[in-house]
């Protein structure tokens, strides 16, 4: 981020913010879903269409 060669800092900042919102990095380097993400999935597991839409929104947030 500090490199002058990084042109799209705001894009990287959005991606990092979304990553921090949904994932945790363990001491050994593994990346796992945060409890909040899992709760959202479980809360919507009975309605496939709602679950699919929620996951697509999170995917779009991470890909922007």
C-alpha cells in the first residue's frame, strides 16, 4: 500500500476491509471464516434463494 507503484489504493483498501470483515488469519497462516459470516449463512440456510443472494453480495464486496 505504501509503494508509489500501487495505483489503485482505494480498491485495495476496500478489498482489505471486506476481507477483515469476513475472515480471520490464524497465527499459523490459515485463513478461516469469522463467526459473523457463518451466522449469516446459518440464519439463511433454510431459504436457498436468500442464501445464494447473501453469498453473491459478499462475493461482490470481496471482488470490487
